[in-house]
């Protein structure tokens, strides 16, 4: 009795080891190459009995990562249900069945032994087999087949001699079609005859539609939900949902589990900048809790794949979607930890993973939406953003899905081929994005309210004198400094470009002395005083934004003047970026 118990325990351990090795979402095995995982898997005792117990999606991905040609030994033990799953996942592109992929699977099955092709044919829908035949051949009753063979066509006789198949003479898969027919007939002669008889009357479009419906139902059982359910994870949470999630976390929080347990082991090796969810998964001990979390992660990725209509057999796309889900969920996890003062494991134990993911989606979608609105409002009048180049780049990054930030110089140096923009990955980056949006919104509203900035602003009398080709180059810095200059020159609160005499008068007011290239501190104070009048009615935080913007503009003006040759008279060639000047 004890020997039987020991044997069963060993088999359970082996099964658990196999499940771990095929799971592409487990951070503990992500460091291994697909070939290393396959080699380790084949070394597990009792592999031939355990392979049929493995989950189909994970086994499918491993086979594709390794390559079909190198997975023959593994496919030798696949069950009929697993073969059917391979076809469902690997032979469809959206709602179109790809015959070439199917014949490839049959070819590999033939190399895996005599049983494998039979398991494949027996497992899949007869509609798919009939579709595979009709996509290549016309089927006739042998007694009714036309006597003449058209040019470029060839004939194939069914194994029982009762049917004639006519197909293109140059079809590279003609021999494979013959092998498929041999497999069908060797398994069940009557089934082969029924299939070919059906091929005489069925329409390929009807066969494909029926097979697609069957496939959709099976994919749902494998964890790939219908589109409507998949799309729900990208829908923002309703108002007040965040507070409810925090309350649920707090309800599960006790004094002894509020603090975050320090990471150890594999999690530490990932580094402090790796996504939090990845570190938690690496640190959790094996058991039901970790298995449940991995299953929830896999389901989230599956929903993303369905929602985006991606190829379910593309391991690179699955890897990218996994990174997105892990990164986004980690942001939601960090936000909830900050709101509830609870540790990561407490939050994960209190909430469903998709709730945490959707919280981050909601927050990120707000950034994307507002960044797009600001760019539209700011850019509409002139066809280009009036913000400075750095702010424009950041706004354009935030307007993407998911929102992104420019890479730092250090990141650019550390990567041989860096992306110019990378997705937000930390709470600090999200908060920096929120601050940028507040500042950009404040600045834009200021110009809309104080200088009537809007879709037709460049056609107004004060700005219409500027050449049309210069409109896309107009920046808020030049607008504000020009507005301040007009006030100081007693020309009123408008944006009229400065003339040569105005520039000379302003230089006398602006600089510390004739020939100097530094702005007089007194001028800075006067400019700030005038801004206070222009920016009346703003909240303190908004006024700080505008004041800081003016100070930055004056610094840019001083830097521009500093680049001029000594005693050179400023003109439009040098000041056009920081002041509006008449040509």
C-alpha cells in the first residue's frame, strides 16, 4: 500500500514539474530557453503517460517556440484532444482556416509515428477535413468523372477506388492530400467514404462557418472567451470603483500583514525595476495560491489576445501581451497598495487580478484621453503643437495606448536599439504624467482665456501679419513673451508681432546695459508683475505653472541673446523662436 502511495506521490510531483516547464507565464522558467525546457521535460520519468495531461495552450506554445520539426518526440505522446487543440490554435487566422498550416501538422504527425496522424484526423471536425479537400480538389463519383482531364489538372483516385479527385497538377501539397486520405481510410473506411461523398455537395464557405463555430466553443473551454467578454477588461471602471476596491482590501487587512514582506530568492535577482507582479510570482511558494495567480494571469493574456484579434499561435505576440498585462497589473497593484497601506500579497488575495488590471487601465486611459484632447486643442490653430519640443514629445507619448514616456539618456546608452518611447511602468511615471497634463492644461487654458487662443487665432488681425509658413513654428513661449513685451511697451494686451523699433526699445528695457547679453533682474520682476495682472483669477497652483513658464521663457531668451556675437543687433534670425517679430 505504501509503495502505491509513494508511486502516486512521485507521479504527482512529475506532473507538477511538467506543468511548470510548459508554463510560459511562470517567471521562474522564463529565463530558460524553449530548447532547455523541452530537454528537461523529456527527461521527466513517465513522460509518455504524463504528456496527455498537460494543458493544451501551454503545450502548444512550447512546441511552437521549439519548432515543429524539433518537437516530434514530444508530439509522439500527444492525445487526440491535444492534437485538436493544436489545430484550433495554430491553423486559423481570425475566422479563416489555413490549409497549409493543417497539412504541416499532418506532416509532422506522420513523422511522430503511426498513431499520431490517426489521432490528429480522428480528433478534428470532419468539416475541416472536407474543407481541406475541397480547397484543393473537385470530388467526383468514379462512375461519373469526366473522361477528359483539362490542361494543368491532375487526378487522384481514392483508396477504395470509388471517388476521383481532380486538382492542380502543380499543387505542392498534392502528395500530402493523398497521405491525409490514406490516414482517413486506414482509420475508418466508412468515414472516408462519407467524407468524400459529402465533398461532392457541400460548399466550402458553409463547412468553414460550421467548423469555426465548433472551434469558438472549444477555445472558450481552453480559456479564450468570446469577444464581448474579452473586451470587458479594457473598459474603464465606473466612478467610485477604486474606493470600493480599496475598501475590500482594507477589510482583509490585519495588523500583522499590512507591511510588504521583503523579497528574496528569484525575485531579488530580477532587480528592483522589474514589474511588481513578476517579483511577487517569483517569490510565492509553490501551491494553490501561486497556481491560481498564474492561471488568472494566463486568462488575462488570453482575453487581450482575443480582444485585439491577434494570432493565437504567435509566441512573440503572446510574450508582448504578457509583458503588457504584467506591467499594467503591477501599476494597479502599486496604486492599491498606496491607497490601502497593504502589502502586495494582501491586495492580490483580496481582489481578482482582472480588477487590479482594470484599475490601471482606467487610470492610464484617463492620461491617454486628456493628452489627446490637449494636443487637439493646442494644435488645431496652426497644425503643429505650440508647446516646446520636449513637452510635445511627452504629450504625444501620453496620448498613445498604452501611454508612454521618452527614454532617458541613460536608457538610450544602455540599449543598443532603444525605443524612443516606452510604456509607463511605475507610479512615479504615472504621477509625472499627471503633473505634465496639469501644467499643459493650465498653460493652454491661460492662453485660451487671456489671449483668445483658438482655432482661428492665427487669422486674427494682430497675428495675420505673420507669414503663413511661420504659423507651425509659433510656440507658447514666443506668444507669452510677446504679450508681456506689448504690455511693457504700452501697446495693450495683445500678441501683435514686434517691429524693429519695438525690439530696440525692448532691448533697452530688457538688458543690464548696452551690449550686455544678460536680462536685467529688474526686468524679470517687472515681467512677473505684469504676468500677475494678466493671470488674475487663477488658483495658486495654476499661477505657479504660468510663472514658472515665464521664467523658463526668459531663460530661453537670455540663452538666445548669449549666442549672438558681441554688439550684434538682435533680429528675427536670432529671436524668432522666442519672440514674434515682423519680417
